[in-house]
């Protein structure tokens, strides 16, 4: 499960105690709502389905996949499905390869999404063994599905833009700068990431 509302609040309060601009932003924008996804392969499959398409298009493809293969699209059912079946659901050949990569790793036991390594970097390294799952997707999974408190997707443009706004920086920071600027926020950067998304287009700021 992702970070709870209480965990987010506690994390942001801890950051605000050392970074006054975060406290000021909290007063204006309020605390963000939790972002929670289920643990397991279905969440990563949905990530693959949603790559480079609209939310509505991804939802339509996922609905067709569930209708054809079963609720939450069991990994064994996807591996047994033909290319034509998956294509009729709306999966391109590339996304079929990504989906099969995930399902093969899960079915072989090489990837157990319910027993990932405790170390964040080790977990990211394991998740990115799946074709089509890069660092950002792995970080989002660990934050939203596992609720890991210090996940900080510094390569996310909205995180960078949110930090630009929150810290009143002269320009949007690079990925390296986004990491460097927030070292003192450990181990609460997961809450900070959720707050940057909350603030990105917030009219109160």
C-alpha cells in the first residue's frame, strides 16, 4: 500500500521544520491526498499499458484485456494468450513484449512483487529487469504500491517543476540538482514527491 495520509502529513511536517518554504506552501495548498495502488503484477501491467497513451485510452485497453483474460489480467493468462488476442485488446507488438517480459519474470519466480528487496536501489534494479520498466516506473511503483518513504523520482519533470516553484529557484532544476537539493529531506522524500505533484498546477501557489 502507498503512503497513508498520516505518513504524508508526518513526512511533510518533518521537512517543513527544516525548510520554511515547505511550511509556507502547506499553509496555502494544504496536504496532498494519498496516491495508492495495489501491490502485484497488475499494477505494473497497467503501467505498461498506459505508456505514451491517454488515460482514457489506457483504461479502454485494460478493460478489454480483463474481458479477454480475466480480472486483474493473471500473468499465466497473458502468457497463454496469442499475439492476435492481445492485439485485439489494443496492445502493440512492443507493449506485448514488455507485458510478456513482466509475466515471464513473475511466473519463473525471478520477480516476486510481494517480496522485493528492502533496499530501494536493489528493488529498483530488480524491477527494471522488466522490459519497458525504467527507473521512473519502478520508483512510482515503490512509492504508490509499497509506500516506501524515501522514494524520490528526481527525473520526473513535474517533480522538478514543483521543486522549482516551492523553493523559488531561478530555473527548473536538473535531475542531479533535484537530488542534491533534497538530501536533507531524507527519509521523507516520498511525501515530498507527492507534495510536488500536488503543488505543480495548484492555483494557491
